[in-house]
C-alpha cells in the first residue's frame, strides 16, 4: 500500500486499485488534491514500483487475500471507500465481498469505472485468454485497447520492465468470479458511483446496479477507456469523489 500524502487527521480513507499493468503512482496526485479529510492509499501489486523486486503474481486468490488482510490488520480504524478502474474495479469489488464475508464490513462507498460487472454475460464475451496468445498477439491486443504509451512498444528496455506485470494481470483477470443470485439480496449495501468514457466500448451498467442495495449513480465522461488520465476528467473525478463520499458520511 502506498500513501504519498499521509493525512494523520483524516477521518476516512480512499483505497485506489490499479488497472491491468498499472500501479499506485497514478493516484499520487489524488492525495494532494482531494480533501485533506480523505487519505488516499494506492494499492500496489507485486512486481511494480515500490514492489519491483518481488515477482509478479497472477494468482487472483493470493492477491485478494493479501489486500483483505492488509486492510483488516492495518486500516480498520477508520471508514474507507474504494476506487477502481477497469481491472481495478473488478478487484476492488471482490475485495469488498471478502471483507463483508469475513468481517461483516464493507466499504462505505465504491467508485468504479471502465468495465462490466463480473456476472454480466457481456463480460464473458470480452475476456482475453492471454495464456493462449503469443507475446506478439498479446501486444497487439494492448495496442487496440489503448492507454499504453507508444514508446512502450518501441523500446525493448521498457518492454522488459512492464511486460511481466501486464501479462500477470491479464492472466489473473479471467480468474475473477462472482456468482450473482438474483433471488437473494444484493451482496453489498454501500452506494456505488460508476464512471465510463463516452468513447469506450459499452459496459453493462445494469449489472453493476444489481450488486448493491444502496444508491447507484452513473456518470458519462468524455474520452475513451482511459478517460481518467485526462487532466480535466481527473479534476472532475476528484470533485465527484470528495462531494459524494462526504455526502454519504453525513
């Protein structure tokens, strides 16, 4: 867990989960620009950034168990919310489910973006089975997805650095499973805000509504899959999170 701007007097925390191949560094600025009352903590997975000396991990259960244990052991003293984009949205959802199951506690708010809920039929059609792809085929898929700097593909040294974490994450995502039971209450009760890029592929918003009995709100943002990298969109996200997280804590 990385916290670039600790706020010792904050009353709550926001855990930010990375997209596939991503790290905690993108969320560094969030801790500086979101309210001082919210301490922002980036979830850093093995094999990248401050954990670069560790081997990458493609075992979903191992990753989820580590995050759940860390939050429980070190961060249960204050209310907390989750933000996750793409793979990070799915990972944060599964972490929330396990926290609820093990400790009867869930995030006070979830902010998700850029992907379809795990139980949607639409999701099955879009899963990339990278274990059956060659390296060149996988790289072509990354180019189509977008969001990866062009120099990554042209620089062998960068490729050597970032390819293992990208590959590990894309191997992990198909392991994410959630058995939604329509005849039972939703597994979560917290409010969920979902964000999506207008130019991204369609995502199953209705399926996300089904996982909580709490308030659900949807915001369309200008841009594609990585709309949140745009500076103006980033500012909008900070405002949304600050206002809505505060609203539901009253």
